[in-house]
C-alpha cells in the first residue's frame, strides 16, 4: 500500500507559519493541530525566513549551501563594506557638487 503525498498551497503554508509565529505556542502543538509533521512546518518556517532547509544533523540539506562565517571573516567583510560605503559617500558628494556647478545660471 502506498502513501498519498499531500500537496499544500503557498497560501496555506504562509498562514501556517503566521499561526506558528503569532501564537507563541510550541511548533509541535501547532503542527499537531494542523495535522502536519513538525519537520514540515519547520521547513516552511525556514523557507519563509529564506533559510535553506537543514538535515537531521543540523547541516544544510542543500549541498554547497553557505556555512556560517567565522568572526575573522565577519570582521573582514565589515571592513570591506565600510570602505565601500565611504567610497560611495565620496562619489555622492562629488556628484552633488557637480550638479550645483552645472545647474548655476550662466554669468
């Protein structure tokens, strides 16, 4: 005897995740009320938060998915983003000055 695979609409999934997040009740209770396996509801919640689904071991289920960055990598990324932000601010200021120069009435 084969088991029938259930198919749920995206709207149902969104509402189930909203119920889970808004109710403050444990995931297992909400899943039981909706007639779902807790892992299904957990995966829907992760998908709603744009996180890749995880395997039982806690590792990303999708091969090649990003791993958490080390503190050193995070510090390097923050420094790179700060440099990029400073450069963008300088470019913005230069463009503001150019607009003011070119928008003046001719003398």
